[in-house]
């Protein structure tokens, strides 16, 4: 059975996240960019094909998704903030207690221990 023939049997009650996440996250970027929409559709479809082929391809899919997250990171606000903090540190404008590397490592340690800050 082809993937295309399964589209009509989509169970919208069994989604990883609610359907509304798609338009919330992607609509502004896609509505006036047919190339981006087509490229994203091809990537998602290729992931769907890999997931349908079994465990060996799922491992490749997992690795591909990790690679994608790593590739996307430089375009994120987290990356920009980390770089700005790094530059401020180099300029000696950061207080010693605000050393970005130390702060991030402390946050990572807390996260790995399962401790969350009550401040949001």
C-alpha cells in the first residue's frame, strides 16, 4: 500500500501535537513562498517514507532530524543571544558571575538532574 493511499485514513486524534501547530509555526513563512512550502513538503514526505520502511530507516530518520536541529540552531534566538553574551564577555562587559558559559553549564546540569527553576 502506498503512502498516498493512507492519507485518507489519517487519525487526527492520534497526532504528535495538535494540528494547529502547523499553521501557528509555518503559515507566515509559507504563505508567500511556494518554493519553501514545496521543499518542506518534500522533506516531510521523505521522513514519512523512511518511518514507514522500518527500524533501520527510522534510525536514519532520527539521525537526519538531529542533523537538522543542529543545522537550524544558528538561525535561532538562542544562538543569537549566546553569541551576543559571548561578545559581551570578550569585551569584559559581563559581570564575572554572569559568565555565559558558566551560567549555561549550570542550567544544563540542573536540567539533566531534573531540577527546574520556578521563575519563568
